[in-house]
């Protein structure tokens, strides 16, 4: 029977940030007479699906069923089993077989990570690939729909192995590695590529898994790399296999003459010394081996390649922009000159494109010839450059990981940070005109032939504040 609540059938209210914001409690923003006893609501901070036992406006009571009382705590949903303990024997031709199915409501995830995970043991004589697939087969309440493949895990090694794929929750039009934020039925299957008839694979388990809040929420909430509870609309965590179309590539090799470039997606290859195409930047968003990172590769063998990956921005009075980056290098063409760098940057506009080295500000991580990583805070006003290098914080390896630009009024401040959370102030600049592009400078900066350089971007985040938060 239908209820008064916003969601019929299962009577679940929209997620709230914490249990103090459960509908109709004393300080909650939501005060609604539609709330009924038996309704449910998921609290992200506690990772608990609460049940209402008293719907009174201003003094509602919510109970965690797993804990048996009011308030937080309890055992949240951590996994949904989609089958397992299953022996698959290859036929001729191979047939896709169902492991199992169950319902899952993507709205329960909140800000927690979600993964599809499976364990498989291939026979020791197996020479092909075992594939465990996840399908969305329609609403939990029915009717079933044509199966939509969400993702696939592959197992090629002999003997036991485990694999997983991160999933994101979306509100509409799900793509690869995405699930809907509604209650859906999911099905797991197994199939082998054609090789030898009679090959055997044992599927130990296939699950949708949410890591326990005891190891996720409580341990990462104070870490800089953890996503903020309230993200800015401009934030990009690079946790999707598809690059946000707001990002564009511009070649800024000639100051004052920006030229639109070409993004080549999912083609990064550190062994490809023959990648020498000018005007192209290779980008792997959310690569399998480093989920939530975007890897970018400039053309090798082309001196002074300056690629700008950016998107438009309207800066408020105060804005703190923070990014995490890394450098990798492979010196194969020139063993001496191998400068490469990545910078967080703001630029002025020139015909709809960012114009580096005319008006802008940048905070760099720069790989030096000696194999060290040095920071640099640079700016250009009317084409006149200033630069503040960090000779005092140069260090071996990737000790520096974070770069930040903090706009307070008309003053731009530069910061760099280490993996353990130490921040070094790099200086300030004033007198810049309106800056309307934000992004990254990725470059081979040398007059000789550079080697193969790959940079990584973990995230870029925006905070509208006059305070430095870290």
C-alpha cells in the first residue's frame, strides 16, 4: 500500500549527512508531517539505515535495528552476496552461467566506496580467460528488464585469484561501472573464453561490497586525500572511466597564441618512446591499477611541450584550490636533460582558451635533472614572469604531493604539501587581471630531447573560504 512518504513501497527518505539530521528530530532541517512510523532513512556519517519509531514533529525517534536502540552505531550493510561456491566446467561452445542474484539499493551507499568483487580459482592447465560479470536486471519490485552489463572481472592466471572493480552511483543513465541510486536486482554470471573443453573454474564468491565504516569513515575523515563531506560542484576526484567533458586541452608553447589540442583517452604507455605527436596529450582517467587517478603523458622527444588541461571557472572573492599530483619518468631518449613538471594553475582567457605565460599563476612540482622534485610558484602579469623556487624543500623522490593556490580578495597565495601533511608557503602575487580558467600545466621543459614522462592527478578540490584549511 502506498504511504505518505517521498518513496512509495519501502518508505525510505533521502539520505542525511548525520543522525542529528534525521527527519523531524529536534535540530533537523527536515520537518515534515508526511513522516510515518516504520519509515527509514540512511545516515551517511554513521552508515546506518535508521527506522522511525515516533514521527512527532521536532521530537521524532529513530532506531538502528542492528543495535536495538536509538542513535548511531550498529552494523551497516557491508556486502551483498551474488553467488559463489560454484564450479564452472567449460562446454563447447562455452555457456554463460548464472552464479546468483539479489537486490541492492544504490541510495544506501552515500559517500562510501562500492566495489564488485569476485574470487576465482582456475585449473592449473587453463589457458584462456574466466570472466565474472555483473548485470542489472531491472527494478527490485519488477518487472525484469533486459540485462545491462555493469562490469566484468577477468581471471587469466592458473590457480586462485581475486579481482575487483570500483563502481559509482548515479541518478540516471548509468554507463560502464555505474549503478543506479534506486533498489535494483543484480545478477552475477561466469563464462570462459573458448580454449580447451572441460577446463574448470571454481568461483568462491561474487559480491557487491561496501567497506566497513570502521575502516573507512573513521580512519580517513581527517586525511587530506579523503573526499570532503560536502564537495564543490567543480571538484573532480577522477574516479570515473570517462573524463568530464568540461576538461579541454590547449597547447601553450607560444605565449599569447594558445591552440586547441587533442586528448587521446586510455592510451598512456610509458614504454612508447615513439609517441611524438605534437598537440596531443594522452590521458587515462581512473586507470585499473590506480583507481581515482588520472594519468597524463606528454609526447616524448619534443622539447618544451606545454599542455594545459583546464576548464572554465568564475572565481568568487575567496577560493582555495587544492590538488594532489605525482611524477613518473623514464629516461630513454636523453639521459641528462629530463625536466618534466605538473602545475596547478589559473589563467586568463584568450579567445575562449587559457593563455599561459601572459596572465596567470601556477604552483609547480618540477622534476630536476638530478632526479629531485622541486616546487615552484610562478606568475605572469602582462607577459612579465616572476618565479619563487623551493630550494629549501627540494627532496629525493615524491616527497611533495600537494599543490594549492589560495585566492583571498585580489591576492593569490601558493602552497605545496608533503605526503604526511606538512605545508610549505611559497609566496603571493597581486595585480592579476580576471582569471577564468583552472587546471593543470603538464610539460616537458627542456631545450634538448626529453624522455617519457607520465604525471598523475588524484583530485582537484575547491573551497570557498578565506582560511587555509590544512
